[in-house]
C-alpha cells in the first residue's frame, strides 16, 4: 500500500476536489457551450464504465480527495446515474458528493438522487423568460426546469445553487429578477463570467461581473459572506443570511492560485486545468489491468502536470475544447 500523503501539485496546491464527467452528451445546446450541430461525441465503448469510474474515485479518495462533483454534458442522460452515485458516495473517504445539471430531467430523478448520497445540487438557469431561455439553450425547457427545482427542494437538497452565465445583450438585464426568484425560494444564485472555451465560449458576450457585484450589493444591502461548497465563487449575503449571490470571475479576477481541482472526462482523460491542454489518459491504464498502487502513482504523476494558471485573457483563442467535452 502506498504511503499516505495528500495529493499536491508542483505549486503546493492541495487537490481535494474532482469533477467527474459521466457523459459528453446533452439535450441542450447552450450558446456559450455546445456548438449547434455538435456531434463529435465519444464512442460508448470509450466511456469509462461505472466500475472504472469507481476505481478512479476510490484512488483519489485514498489520496485525501474528499469532494466529488458529477457533471457532463448532461449527467442525467447517463443511465442509472443514481446507481453510480450510491456506489461513489459509499466509498471510504468520500465526504461530499454533488451534481451539476441543466435540470430538464431533475423532477423525475430528484428523489432517487437524494437517496443516493448526493446532497448538493447546482442547476444551470440563464433566464426566467421562456423565449429567451429557448434562444440561449435551443430548447423549450423553462417549465420543466422550474418544476425540477421545486421537486429537488421538496426532496431536501441543500443548498441548491442556480448557475447563471451572464451574457452581454442577452440576459444581463435579468440579474435582479433572478436574484429575487432565488431569494424567494431559498436558492443560492451564482453569476458566472463566460470563458473563451471554443468558438461558442468566445462569441457569447463576456461581461465583467465586478461592476455588477457593486450594483447588487447596493440594491439588496448585501455584505461579504461565505457559503458552503468551497469552490471559486466569492459571495455576498444578506445581513440576515437568508439570501446569497456568488460571483465566479475566471476572467476579471482569476482564482488559479487557490485552484484545488482536476477533471475526469467521460473517456477517462484527466484534465489538469479548464483553460489548458495539460492532460493524462487513465483509460488505457485501467483497461491494461493496472493495480491500485499503480493507479495511485499514475494519478500522482498526472497531478505534476497541473499548470500554474489558465491564460484565458492572454490567449483567448487557444482552447478549441468546449466545456461539455471536459466536464464543466
Ligand atoms: N449540463 C450541466 C449544466 O449545464 O449544469 C452540467 C455541465 S455544464 C458544462 C457545467 C457548467 O458550465 C454550467 O453551469 C454552464 O453554464 C457552464 N459553462 C459552459 N460553458 C461555459 C463557458 N464557456 N463559460 C462559462 N461557463 C460555462
Ligand atoms: Fe448542455 Fe450544460 Fe453545456 Fe448547456 S452548459 S449545453 S446544458 S452541457
């Protein structure tokens, strides 16, 4: 058995968070994410099986990574996702299992997901206007998503965070409305700056969230605060603690020096940074019968490849990989 020492990269950052993409497919085509006619999917035989995913998660957990998020593509399109979540959340060392979803299938799956050990949910929602949401996601899904959110709340998920990608001339004018909706339902709103991932990410109308932060602070009387989750968002909260808004600002104020995460794509590639190509293929090793100790050592050597920071601002045209391929 390998001697325990927590996973740490060359820059002294502790890796305690793995984002796990279980599919690169999606039932939406968000303008900043998947290109409209996108069909460059991984072949099913190249998807990691549940057994293989479990081995990778167990290895990370052995090396001190305790927090895992299931994502995609749209993770609820992967058959028996709750079955996978049950297996992962019962592994030794896994203390936090969360899910990111677009919410279209949430109403149907929420109860099983809650029982599976997933506690925290992030749901993407860029507009409360049906027509506008349709033009952003190319799907008519507002009613389904809102229903999914209410069912998830009734099932006891806490917190439920709403991820809103803010786009110039598209939904910028809806931020206050979205904040009021979230405050009313007890959801945490998180505003996200678009990242130049692929042509879609580059062409979606980046908005600097810093002035918006000041505007919301004044409008709702918010103060600096903390919200459970440990991610890169910086939060403003209402003085009574009832409402909160997070700001994810990879462009205007990046947070690379505290980056604690890596990503596993559906084909078993570890991506060490959202904005760089540094990667390490685990699937061939898993299918070659690698032992647990060898897997731990391979992951440790992969972590050595984690770059210091992204270069979204300096080299916005660099990345052709869109978010749904990496696992956002
Ligand atoms: N399909 C699920 C969803 O939409 O929540 C999970 C995967 S999605 C890729 C995860 C997150 O990435 C979403 O909140 C989405 O808004 C965000 N995202 C996708 N492309 C982005 C981009 N270019 N810039 C910023 N956020 C992006
Ligand atoms: Fe699908 Fe999520 Fe990408 Fe939208 S952001 S296209 S829902 S993977």
